[in-house]
């Protein structure tokens, strides 16, 4: 999974936002299946998706990013206070 994170970041940095978003979503699904919804890595994945949506800035992306931001914050608070 570490290689996937590198690939996602490279796609994002190269401006291939849609591809990076798809990869971030796949990683989120893997983390959730492996660790459950409240694991810190799941929260990071939600944050990555939110950040990517906000960077892409298409119509509807702000609304789509909000639940990911809230989930990211909730996971971090649950684990780190």
C-alpha cells in the first residue's frame, strides 16, 4: 500500500487529478476493509480525497469534499483527542 500512496501523490503532482482521486478512493476502500472506519489511516484517506476534490474544484466538488473532511476530523479526534 505504500507504493500506492507514492503513485497517488505522483499523479496528483503531475496534475492528473481524476486519476489520483480514483486511486485515493481505492485506498480508502482498502483501509476501511482492513481496519474499520475509525482508524487514523482511514481518516488520512478521507482527508486526501477531500483535498483532491477541493483542488479539482469542479461544480459539486465542494459539497462532495465536506463529508470526507468531517470524517477525517472525526477519525483524528477519535484517535488522538
